[in-house]
């Protein structure tokens, strides 16, 4: 690497194990950062004799961007990869190396914020793999993670979980987040409408690794992380009025909910009235313990066989489209409206339509029918 490093640490460790470590944090990500099988950047020496070039046992995969040298006084000169995997000395050196790198990153995050922002931009996505790989350091890692959020319109991943907690409203007990394919899809998701209305911050997660990371990061400082697109929405005292309105709406719109359910058949698990929407007619919600829609799309795109889980369709009874549907007497047209509501909700969260041509045909027919009735 011909560029100066972003940061580096040099230490001589003495005690039960004696070794010297010199570790570098590069200023720029290598082109093969996403090849997890590629050799790691730690060179192993034993008593200043070079042993191997890619001692992956000395650094976990989520820190594969770290470069450096470890010189041990305790390992045998004829050490093999098999011995490295089983050696307690190597395990102690590995822990020491991880500790030094995390300490270096904590120092950057605290005292050199611009440098840490550079690190995060270059290596943040690889670093987030650590929540599922390094259980012992999960809390330290969580403090170092950075996210985009509704608090900052720039879209930069600059918000720490500690920043979020410091801005939480009195009585708020959850850290809310949403996952999507792109930052734009996350930022404009209908699921955020009630949160914007109430001024509650939501983390916007759009990196491919985020679904993996969040599945291993359940809480931070005793605050649970909660998806805004899964399960029943419970905003407690922040939406008491809306909750009452939803309960009343559920009674008033019982008939239309049952008709939409019947029209959509096995496309949905259920249809229900919601208060999470203020401007959109409908949205799709996953079960509280089910797979998120975004994860399902990602796995399907990667060619994985995904067990089909039916989403829940939530409708906004105040929206003109839903109001119109309530008074639609033609059964075939009601079915078309219901399918369009479902398909729109799927598109709004970045999903892929099973039958795009069918969606366009229905939409065109309804536009012609509506324009014809006004002619």
C-alpha cells in the first residue's frame, strides 16, 4: 500500500505470551475486500523468522482489512496451520490483536471523528459482520457502528446508537429501524409516516449486511431494537389517540377488511386497519417473529429457496382510495382495486411483482373506468 495508513498501533506484549504486534488500518479499501476467502493481511513471524503470509487465525474475517505483523517468541519455528488452529498461544495473540484494533477504532471515533468517518465509509460494511462473528465484543462493536437515520437528511451513515439513545423521547423504550434495498426506499417507506408525524427517529438500514447484523444485535443499553415493518406497531403514549381511532376504524371497516381478505385470498395472512399510515393507502407488514420482506427479496435474488411467508396488509381507512373501495359495488372491480392496493404496497417497500403485466392491465382498466365516469 503506497498510501499513508489511516491509523496504526505498535505494542510489545510480555507475560504468559511474549509477542510484538504492528497493525495498520489502511486509508482505502482494497478491491477484494468482499472476498472473504482471500488471504488476510497479517504476516506471522516467530523470533523474527518469517513463517507465513496469511495467518487468518490471528484476525477474524470482519477485520480482514487490517494489515500488519505479529512476531511471537513462544511459537515453534515449524508451526503449521493445523497447530495454529488449536494453539492456546495463538488464541491469546488473536484476542490481543482484536483488542488493539478495537481500541484504535474507539480512539478514532472519540478523538478523530473525520478519520473515523473515512474508516466507516471504506470498511463499515465489512466491520458490521462482527455482530454475528464476535460475541465477546458485541457491545464494543455496537458502540462503533454508524447508521443513516431520519434525523439527518444527508443520508450519511454518521449516527451512532448512543446518539440515537440521547435523542430518544421521554418514555420511548425502543430503538426503531427499517431495512430496505436502497437508502431511498428506506427513507421514503410508508412505514415511517407515523414516526415522522410524531417526531420519532428511525434508523435507515440499506446495506446488504444489515439484515445479518441486526439479527444478532437485539438491544443496546437495555433498549430493544425494533423493526417498524414487523408485527403490531406499539407506540404507547405517543399514539394513544391514533390507537383509539384504529380500534374504532376496525369496527367501522370490518366489512371492507373481510372483502379485501377474500379478494386477495392466499396472497395475505390477514388484512387489518392501521394507524401507522398518514398519507399512503396501504402497507405490508411481516409477522413479529417472521422474516422481513427485505430479507426475503434478498434471499430470492441470491437464488435461495425461501419458505413462502404471507404478509399482513394494513390499510389506511382515511385514504380516498380505501374510502372509494368501501362504496364499490361491482365485485370484479373491487377485486381489481384490492390487488392494486396490495401490489402498490409491495412496490413501495422495494418488492417485485409476481405479475407486472397484470398490475398494469388492472391499473389501466381502472384509470379508463374512472376517467369514463367523469366524462
